[in-house]
């Protein structure tokens, strides 16, 4: 890996290097020595050497003077941010995925946890779907493409850069193929099941690999059950529940396109007769189901993030309580609730408190049978708590 003699230096204020030395990778704008290295001297995404107040180099990274997180450390040895570095990071990440997955369908790169802050890559066989959430990765996109070519030789590389995080870095929204065609849909294999998901019009990168290990853990509980899958997207939970022996599955999603793919995925897995898709808002569905006195043995709740920012916590926590309470109202007397949150700002303890508050309001009691976590291809960085975002519980809900 080449040296970085031509990289400018970004100096920290005295004592502000402690968090980086402890293993974190983020530098906030108020930690910069603005007198010696004014941020307005740097261009968004520019590679830099990050140094302590005394000039000792902490490593190489990139900067964005317009963002609260104004720099990210990428390599502690100070190597250049080029194809060679990304090839190395890819190979290290690939070795983990090949150990925990038998087929090439997984999250290949998970940002900071895989040493590539701001970059996500999901693998769908020969198709790679990438997301750049920082100006630094946007600046380095050609180097990333070159590394992906060298390591995997994919048929398509898609950059699905339409996430809300890009706005924090003053980046435009776009979806494009930097190599090969831009597929309308991608194919996913998961434990013998086959799915299709949209790329350009789909959520995130098109699929939620982060729940795969949780599906494996929960599915043995679903044989013979009537299952309600709320916020179902394209049916990962619901179709696999039917394949696991569920008597009937109702998938609910507010997207008509997602519901169409639920039906398509159910049919191609041979369970179309036991999976029904309902195109309706989940809260509305639950309100109507309660009025009609409908009940299910299992309710699966995998909603979008209700708490996207710290200041939204109070309102978001109420939303989690409301949806869990509504779900319990349509559960059978001895029913199972699978509940999850992908909100980093909704701590695990707060989610359980919301579930318990909902249960007590309905005069129910909850037994937690298992704690749920993001899948192994979304590893946690031990020094970066922000890399742990997905949490959930498998609960038994009983009369008080």
C-alpha cells in the first residue's frame, strides 16, 4: 500500500485524540484545531492524515468540512486510500462472510465494522449493490469499483445512493450502475428459499440481510401457526414462515409494489396458497382487525425506524408502544410476538420497556423467550456502539 506524503494534515485539539486511540473512527468538527488547520481549507471528501495536537499521525482518512462528523479515520497505518487498501479490506470481510454463509448472498461490507466508514455493499450473487453515505466514499468511488472488480468480478455494480444519511453530507440522491446493467430486480437465496427484490425502487439496498439470523431462530416456533407479518416488505419473514409450516400467513405493507413481490415470492416458493398480501398501512390494518375480532397465533413486527434522531426519542418510543399494543390486541391468548427496532437511538432496554408498558395497559404479561440481534454479516465494532442498531425480542404474551 502506497504512502500518503501528499495528503494534507488535519490536526486535533489537545486531548481530542483519546477516542480515536480507544478505537473509534469519527472526528467531530469541534475536535479540530481550527486555528492551525481551518476546515474551510479542505474540500468535501478530501483524503487527509489525521494527527493529534502534537503532530503525531493517528492514521489516514477523509474529511468533510460541512458535516458534524467532519472526518473519519480509515487506516491507522496511514496508508493511501486507494484500490490496494480496499482490496485488502474486501478480502478480510469476505473471509468472514464465507465462513458464516454458504451462498453469496450477504452484507459484504458494513461500514465502520469492516474498516470502510461510509460504505455499505450487499452481495446478490453476481450483482453488488453499494451505498455511499459520506463525501469521502463518494470521492473514492472509482477506487472502490476497481477493488470490487479485482476481488469479485461482478456482472453489475449498482450504487443505490438514495438514503437520507447523504443529506447530512450535502450529497445528492442518485441510483446508477457503474459497471454492467442496472437490474430491475435482484435474486436472493436464503436457506433454500428464493426471493426477488427491487433495486432502484426498493428499500435500502433492496433486501434486509440483518434479520436473517433472527428468522432462523424464530422459524421453528411457527409450524402450524396463523402468522401476521406486519411491515412485511417483500415477504422475507412471511414466505419463510409458510415454508417452515405455518398454516396461513398474512403479509401487510403500505407499498403496492412490495405486496406484488410478496405474492410473486410466495408463488415461486410453492406457498402461494398459504400467503396473502394486504396493501394497507399497518396501524390501519390492526385497527380494522381488532374491530373484526380477528386473531393470529404469531405477530411479527419489523417496522421502519421510528426514532431516526436522538431528539425524536420520546415520540418514537410512543410509536413503538402503540404498535406493540395494537399487535397484542390481535394475538391469541397464548400468542407469540416477534418485535424489533432498527433505530439506533431506541436502546434495547427502551424497546423492552415499550413492550412491557403495552402489555400492562392490556392487562397482559410478557415472557421473553429470546433476544434478537443483527446478523453475523453485520458485525459490531467493539469500540463503536453506533454499529449496533438492530434489536428485538421473541415474546410469549399471556393473560395477566
